[in-house]
């Protein structure tokens, strides 16, 4: 063989190898009924309603036998066809399509071949003229049974695929950190916890960061769940003795319950913790406190104390409201029942009032106070103007739907759902109209349509913000190391 | 640069490359399980060295045990554990390999036993990632999927890459056993896109199950508890009793429970859990004799009921005689009785760190 032939032969083998190596598509099996990919496309964006400022909806076709896919999107006079199993948008084209469709529908035609047989179907994406708050924070955590490693809290720009860590394990010595929450969707008023020695509650108020030890000698634990008052001076929190446990059967995996829980108020100006008799009784548990939109009340969940864990399945929390004096930080009493556990045969968790005061969104599980492992856990909404429930039939699915938050204009909400695999929480968004019509939710779009196939962490407590928070993971690391925690008494 | 210098430089580089390659080959030959365990954790050899440091003989054996147990190659596990290195993880796999061959009680006292930690590795804030990665193997083999799944998830969580076929395979299988194919799908899809796991994953799709694999899943499924009980994270005896409540014929679970009772020296619990019609062993005979002697129950009826042989009774009497003669000292007992439960019961002391 001549030398040139040998070189050509070698190059051909190399080219073939590279072709085989690079040309291998992501194997989409298993899919179909009984799997975590039941829909023809994933994420399933059929008939969802999206805001007109959302990042491109990239997706893929789940049928492993399909080939020669072509997807045509049309809005008004704008039309694009994307070829291939993976539908990945060029940002400029997606923006043009969204602009053309704002307030209307995007008509979609999906076409492919099953062997020699052509297949096609039509579907729609509804584009709301309402923007969504452009920032979403969430904690990325493996569903790890109350332990952690390499935690990070991410802020995602919803109009693009950009993310940044606002706190992470690298800058905090791999410590536990709890989820970041905005007050009424505001980027300049938010907080989260850094646990462990030297940690504390990180309060972001008007862009100024403080590290707080929200505990005094009368409290049964440091603060756990809570929210910041719309004025920013107070925070309302629960203190909980939390016990993790396991189920031996029934696929329910982990059960987490409280053996005690009370409420308290933190005065961020006076560095004081305030405790009140109505919400610090041993015979009742109180948890998940949040402020009403006007800041005049506190919603929370409450249940009678029981023998635990033996009676854990009898622990059902009602949703109640108690007056709050925003001048003094005082919780009044008695509490009014907003949603009765006994009447509904369920247990309420995580109430969240919309910033306009119109809606109250919470989750209902069969029992207990830790719904993320309860498949039956669904979102529930009340119209606070009428006290009537709002239908969320299009929103809820067969796995845990919980950990929701509102956009600052009260037109969108986000929640974490374990639909599909049942193990990993993913953020879904729904729109609510003035008449209470709630739309089919859509999954947070990702640049790589197979992102969720590979993801082995949960999106924990997704929380919407109207502006980016003015700090990052490095700043949090500096505060952890250099700033002493302010003591509360 | 002159031609001669270039040539010399080339030779030096070639020799260095050969030496490096040779060193790498020697390393792989010396520590094959280090490489395999790294592969199970989805990391390269250099990443493994960075994460776990340079292996030694002890860690190589420990990783070998973990690798072979994940592949359910119990003969290899038994061979690796044959030398008693007085290490918890060694005992854990020694016991597990014996249990898989129906010999847990028969061989229990032949080996270092760090009390109950040789049966169930502790998963807690002081546990190493390696211990956590291994802890679920026993639960999977016993048929208790909640903890098998939890430990696989925790093993993955604390692994260097937060993934790895070791954990993903276990997570897929625990969910196949419980019938949660929606959850299993997630892990199978990831494995399907990993060249080393593709074939394994494809064979786990329910419509691709071989008769042998279907039987394996059905056998494991039959062991699942049917009673739901909310329990703590470290309540092994309670879990085993719940399992046995649903499946009294789960002999492996019964032997683990009885051995747990005996290693913790809880003879009252042992007698409560022991049903001589379901399992037999010289170990259980020895334990029953201590109990019967302390309760005034040394009768023929009891010996017959608990299948205690005349030879065991005679040896027990000899043990007691020497024990009394020496005023409770074990100095003249260890040679003859060092591998008896009597010797363990009277002389084994729990290490402070336990």
C-alpha cells in the first residue's frame, strides 16, 4: 500500500469513528404509558399558557421509533420549521415568534414518520400578554433524606437560560442552606438560612445584607419556615422539632413530622424575637406562617398534638388566620379557620397569599406536614374575595405538587412538581386570570431539551422575583466568614 | 535547536512516556478494584486519586468487596473477605456473603464481630462516604427496598461525581422491585446513555425481562413488607420484625434478626424472635443454653424443642466448669471456645467508639 493510501485509510477509520461517536443521539427510551415520559413530546408543552417573555421552549419527541421529525410553528405571519427529534430554538427566532403571538396562540404542526407511515398532529401554545417576573430562585438538592452535599441556591433568568449561584457550597464550606424566599416577589427583600456554626438567617433588605441569629432562650428551635412582612420590619416564623422517618410499605418513602412547633415574630429593627400565648401552646402545633398581602394578618397551619409517630396519619393541619399588628409586631387572637382539616379530610401546608390579596394558594395532603413525598399532595386555591375554591384541575397531577410562590403581579405562580418520575421536583408555572381561570402549567424550559433526563437534583422551593437579588455566592461566603451574626433576644 | 538535541529530547520524552505508562499499568495491576470502584462511581482514575487519595492494600480489598457485592458475586466477596482484617466493612461483607449462601449464623463467630455494626453499617453524620455507599447492599439483599433506595441515594449524594452506575443501577432495581416503573425509567434512561451500562439497562425494561430476571424481581417483590409502619432511620430489628411479619419464611431476614439479637447480647429479644422450626444453627443452640441456664430451663423438653444436641450441651458444661474454675477469666477458654457464642457473650467488649 502506498503511503498516501495508508494515510487516507487511517483518516477514513478516524472519520468513521468520529461519526459514530458524535452521531449517537440521546436514547429517549423508555417512554410511553407507565413511564415518566408519557407524552409525545417532553417537556409537554401542548396547550400550555406561557408568558410573552419566557425563554425558548426547547423539547424533544419521546417516540423511539419515530424519524424525520419536522415541527412547524406559526403565529400570524411568522412561521418557523425546526427539523429533528430535538426542537432547539435560536433565540432570535423564538423572540420573533413570541412577539407575533402575544395574547394569541402559536399553532404547531408536528410531523414525523413511523417506518413508512407518516404521522402528524396539531397543537397549540397559548401566549399570555402578561409577563412573568423574570427571576426564579431555587435550591438544587438531591432527594437525599434530610442530608446534603454540594448545595447551591440558583437564580435563573427566565427570559434566557442564564443562571448564577447566589449561595453555594464552594463559598460556604459545604454547609446546609435553606431555600431563598422573596417577600411578595421583590428582589430587594428576601432571605434564606445558612445553617451551622457561624451561620444565620441572611436578610436582604433594600439590597443590604445582614446575618441574624433568630433565636432566643424561650424558643423550641431556631426559626424554620416563615416570611418577611411587606414593610420589611418584621418576619413571622415557625419553630419546629423535626423528626425524619421512613415508611416500610406503600411507596411513600420518607415521612417527616414535627413533635412540637410554635410561631414567633422577629423584629428586624429592634433585634427582638416575640412570642405570643396563642401560638406557643404545647397542645397544638403551629407551622408555615405567612403574611396576608396587606400585612394585617398571618396565615398558618395548625393541628392538635398527637402521639407520634404512631398517630402520624391522623395529623391533619387546618389553615387559620390571626390578626397581626404591623406597628408593634403583635400576633392577636383568636385565630379564624380559613380551611378546616376535619371538614375536608386533608392536611394543609405552605399557604401563600398572592401579593394583590386576591388568592390564597396552599397544598393539601392526606395527612402530615411534609408533603413532598406524598403523591396525593395537590395544590389548592381559595378566592379570598368570596372564600370559594378555585379549580386547579388543569394544574395538579398524580405526584406531589407543592412549594409554590407568586409573581409580584399575582398573575403567575410557580410550584415544584414531582410528576413523572416521582422523585425529582421540577418547577412548573401557571397563569391565573381575573375570573379565576387557571391554565395548564408548563415546565421551566432549558437549553438542552434532555436536561431533565440527566438531572439528578430537585428544584426545591422555586420562588419568583421581579428583580435580581443584589448579591452572589462570593458575597455570601464573605459574610459567613467576616460578619458576626446579630443576636436577637 | 540542533538535530542531535532534538533527537535526545525525543528520546527523553519517549522514555518518560513509557515510564509513565508503565507506572500506570503497574498501578492498575496492583489496584484493579480501585479502578473498578472509580468506574462504578463514574469517575476517572485521576479523579479517584484526587477524591480518595492513593489506595493501600486495605482500601483495595474494601473497594473489591463493594465492587463484587454490587455485582452480587458472592463467591468473590467471600474470597476477598476470607482474611479477617478486623475491619467493620470486611465483617459486613463477610456476613453478607455468608448470608447469601445460607451460612450467616454458622460462620458468624469465626470472624471479628464489631457487635451489630458488622451486620448493618451505620449511616449517620459520622459515616464516611464509602460506608454509606456500601450500607444499602444488605437491605437490598434482605428485600427491604425503602432503605436500599435511601442508601443508594445517599451513596450517590456523597460520591465524587454525584452519580455513578453503582447507585443508578440500584435505584433502578429498587424501583423495579417495588413496581414503580415511572421512577425506574429515570435511572434506566441515564444508564442507557452510558456505554458501559447500555446493555444492562436495556435488559431491565419490563418488556425485555428474561424469565430469570422476571423471577428475580418476583422473588424480591415477594419479600416486600405488606404492613406500613413509620420507623426511624436506625431501627434495624424493628424493620426485620416488620418484614418477618409479612413474610415469616424470609430466612435471611430471620437470621439477620437473630444474629443482631445475639451480637447485641439481647437474649430476651433472641428468644422472642427465635422459632426453631424455621432456622437452625449451632450458634442458636449455644445462645439458647445461656438463656436456659440463666432461667432454670435446662430440661430435656427444652433441649428437644430447641434442637440442642447432646454434644453442644456437653461442651457448654465444660465451658461453664472452666469458667467457674478460673473465676470468670477467659484465659483457659479462648483456645477451645474462642469461636463459640459463649465466649463472645462473656468476653466480647464493645469498643468505646462503637
